[in-house]
C-alpha cells in the first residue's frame, strides 16, 4: 500500500449511506487515497503527502514581543 514516508498517511475506506424511501439503506464503500507526490527530502526522493510538502516549505514565525509598558 502506498503511504506518505513522512507522516505515514495511507488510504482509508469510507462508506456513504443512501437514503431510500424504505427501511433498507445500503452502504457503498469506497477507498479514498491521500494526495501523494514525489519530492526531495534531505537529498532523497520520497513519496510524501501534499500536507507534509506544504508544511516543510513553511518558515517558522517569529513572535512579536511587546516593548511598551502597560499603565498600572
């Protein structure tokens, strides 16, 4: 099974209930796949999900420190 090499996300089976007029509600199961793409991580070509690729390209934010004093 194909899965993300960074977070381990893989495929899942999900059901969809059909609402019918009677009491019988058959469930149609289908397999949902993650958006896997090849990318370079530390010089290696790996299969990663789009969310991990996006997270790796983000730069960490710096916190703003307030220098003004609040009145007592």
